[in-house]
C-alpha cells in the first residue's frame, strides 16, 4: 500500500499496524458521502422520469429509499480487523519420535526371558542338545 505524505515522498506501509483513526474516519465519511450523492441522483431521476418512464422512476425511487439504510450501516461499521497479515511469530514444527519396530513373538521365546540378539540360537552352548 503506497501513500503520499509531506513533500510528495513515497511512504510504504510495511508493518502490521492498523490504519490510523483519522484515515479510518475519513474513509468511512467518503463512502457515506458517495452513497448520499447516488441517493440524491436517484431521487432526482425518479422525479424527472415519473411521467416519462414510470418503471425506471419507481426503481430509482426504491433505490433512493434503501440507500440511506445501507450507507449508515456501512458508515457505522467501525474499524475493520486487519486481513491476512503475515505472522511475525513462527512455530517450530513438532518433532516426531521414531519408535522401534514392534517385536514379534517367537515360538521359542519364554515370557520373562530376553530375546536372543543377532544370530544367536535360542539354545546355549553350555547345555547339551536333547536326544
């Protein structure tokens, strides 16, 4: 958003700060005045076209009746929230913990005994094989 200030210097808005109250009020007043000018034109058009084109005059009259309602609602809307400004706070992505693979039970495993590691056989060398 680029704005002109003293001495025709370019001023750029680079922060997430809200619009100043003076600028906000000035913008709402401008929208209200434009709405009232459109209303005045539509009422004058309705008066001028009443005997010429009654359908267009009725539409202009209805427009002139409902514009003040919407103009007041828009003018009294107040300060709007700032839309889609970038966040200055970044959250680190959560770290995932890699769990060990689930242990599959073997037929030779005895509950309460640790499982053999690597290429070891479930039988120990100190015990003789059974015949």
